[in-house]
């Protein structure tokens, strides 16, 4: 080791926080802008490696990478990767590399590693590499900092943390050959844990203390490689801890899609085989599915490949989204010894129990429960209305949360920007039953996927729509905004009232990205409110396409029936009411798609007769309602 003179007067004080330098600690900066050997004095400012005996911190923030591929003889007092804003720094501990930042000779050096200060840091520990630290912090003010440990094959990658691990950015653990330990580990709301699963087992992060997870944002994003195909019954231990507090939001976008009824699940599970008592476990599980048809209200219990036997179920809706009169219970169907509990149910709960034995739900035999779903009436604009939950019971009193799967286009209690990904057409509409007034809206695209030119965006100003006086505000490929400085425009509820906005979206085929956001202003608002963007086919001029799916079919007839004499959701002739005249429009357009008429595309004579009888019946019912003032 080179002999050199150090400046005197360096105080040996304990660290004040996990990220701050000890008082009077000296910073030694990494010099190469490329990759260089940590153990060369010439690669550090002043010509000497950072030495913890002199309370010196290693600062790697110039875009370079320090490589450790042997046992480092001079241990730094601390390490910071990416110290300042707009700076980056990387540290790689390769096969054979050994680095420690633990206290040296009892001095006051922190022994911490900060992966990302005000800048961006990257720490990589490869198979055969070893890192010992007092505290490990993966964070920083800017997104992008990463810790990666292990590889799909090779030797063991080791990180030993004397105190705690703290993550507010990405941590990736690869494969089953990682030895990662800490006294405790905390995951903040901006953290993302990425276990890259390469085998039947995985390397858990081990801690004898607490794994703390911020349930308001921390994300678990599993990935699978090396030929691993997840299946029901598979489990991977991601933590081995004394206790686990909180849970991750599960992001499965990078994981293989699972068969119907199967889900990925993360849970804390006490286990006698755990070294510390509790596994934080990722698993693949089979669940029953409650299919809910938005258009018809039909509800059924379905299953995937693995049979599930149940002796009870409960469907709940706090908002009153259930329809007891349409419920065709298993008891009603005469299925052996099933009993409604309580009888007839309510708009908030439908439940049945089977006191003897159980009933098996197979993939081939779903159980239909009738038309038991109804969209609750909103009391406040913008709130979520679809709130069904589903649980079922099996032998031994085991309660399992099932999956609720809604089918068909959603009726949102909000303003919606419908975007046709194939044509670029866009339509702004009110899908709520509540009427609102707006005096501004904004469509944005970070990728520049908007088309602001005349003949593409057909603004409300261009159309002189909504009472006029709408004014475009500097349209660009990133933002389309309109404001109405005088009064406001009413968007009627219960009718999907809206405005067609031309073709302002650059389709994927033309190089666009589906990244649009949509916001709007109510009168008096000083900030935009969030609307909803939906990508789906939009009908082109078919008045009887009440659900805007591009085709006039029986789904539109169902909407017309439910709206007859009640509201204008089945209004095809723009007279403000759903009545027999609208049925005649539906009849003429039946089977048509888009704007091109399909000659002769009308129902068969037998169907026409049935529809005529339906019209007459609805007319009689509506007449009775007007006479009596009561719903039938």
C-alpha cells in the first residue's frame, strides 16, 4: 500500500443520519469517466484511494464506473454514487471482488453506501462478488438509481448489511444464488422490488428484524427468465424475516400471463422452515371468478383448469350494485342443500351456504346466478361505482377472495375521452347519470402523439359547439386545450352526451403511443380534474349504436329497452327520449358497422315480430307508469 501524508484535524464523529456525511469527513472523488480499477491510487483525486482510517468517503459522480475485482485492501469510510443533481456514478463488484465499508479502527466513519444522492447511482454485485456495509440506501431525489444483485448463473453474490437496508428506488435480485442480509429492510413508497426468478427457488432477502413496506406505493414487479414458466402451486420466497409489515402493489406486466382464474399473489406466511420465522412469498394460485356482464347484469361463478369445491359464497356491494330480484340463487335452481343466507338477499349482499358437503366448480360447469348486477346510482360525480367483491368458503372454514371480472364496456361515472386506436377518432362524452357543466378541457401526450392540424383535431371552437365561444389554446402535438371564457357547456347525464373531436390521435401504426391523458374544468375550478381515457372502437355515425362499439346489435337493443320511457340513452333520432321511433332506427341499422350501410341488414321476420311485440309491451308499461306515477 502506498505511503502518503493525510491532512490532520479530521473529526471522528458518529453519523447524524443515514445519508449525511460525518462531520469533517473528506470526500475523495473518482477520476475516470469510463470503467477503471478501484484499487489504483491514480484513479482517485489527490492520487490516493479513499481510506476509512482517515474518515474519507468515496464519491463516484462523474459518469464513470469503479470496478472491484479483487479484495480491496483500503476500505473507504462511506460511498456515494451520484452525489449531485445531473450526476451519475456506478460501482461494480465483479467475481472475486471484495469490498467493505465497515468501521475501521473504531473511527467515526459511517460505513454507509448511498446509491443515488441528488443524482443517479448504480450498484451491481455480480456472482462471486462480496460487499459488506453498515447501512445500504438505494434512493436519491431522482428516479433511475438501481441496485442489482446476482445473475442467472454462476457463483454466489453477497451483500451483508450490518444495520438496515433502505430502498426508495429499484432493487433487483436475480436467481437463487444470492446471499443478501440486513438487520431490517424498509421499502418506501417510490421503491420497486424486482425479483428476477430464474429457477424453482429464489434468493430471499434475510433479516432478523422487520421488513417494512409502504403500502401506499411500494411496488413488487416479478420477472421470469431462464425458461421458468409459472404454474399453480409454485412459490418463491422473496423475504425471510422476523416480521413483515405492509404489502406491495403487485405489477405483473413483465410476468407471463396466467390462465383464466389464476393470479400472482404476495403474502407474509409464518413458516417453521423460515430461519427468521416469516416468509414474504410470491405464489401462483387458482381462484374462482365472478363474471359480471355490464350490459345484461348477468352474474356467474366460473373457474379455470383446477377444480375448486365450495360450501358457501358472498357477493357484496357497499353502493347497492346488486339486484336481488334478478338473483337466480343455487337454492332457486335446486342445487342440493344450498340455502340463501339471508333469504332473498339485498342490494348490498347476496350470500348462500351449503351446510352439508360441498359443490365443485369446474372449468366446464360455471354456475349462473341470474341478472344480479345493476350499476348503482351515483351520488357524487367522478366516484367509482363498480365495487363488487366476491369471496367463497371451502372445507374447514377457509375463506378465499375471488376475482371479479367485468365483461363489456364500462359505464364510467365521469367524463371520458374515447379514442379509437385504429382510426385515431376521438370523442369526449359524459358517461355518468349526473349532468355536469364544463368550461375547459385538456388532452395531453408526453410522446407527442396528438394531431393538432385543421382536418385532424375538430375542436369545439371549429364546430361552434356547446353554445359557442370555445377557444383553442395553442394546440401542439403534446397538448390540445380549449377554454370557454363565457358561461359553460352542459353535458347531460344518462345519455352518454358528448362531442366528436375528429381524428386528433396519431395511431400506433403511424408511430403514435397510447399515452394520452384527459382533464377538464368545472366552472370555478382553478385546477383541472382527471377524466378517463379509453381506447376502443368508436361508432361512426350509426345513431342506434348506443354503446358506441362500432356495430348496431342486440347489445344496443338491451340499452334501448332499459331506457324506454326512462331516459335518453336509447335515443337514436335526437328527440331527447327513448321510444318506439328509436326502435325503428335500430331496426333499420341492425347489423351495420361503421358508416357504411349494410343493405338488407335487418332482423329476420320472426325476430321483427318479437321486437314489435316488445315495443308494444314497453309502450303499455310506459303508459301505465304515466297514469299511475309508479314504476311497474
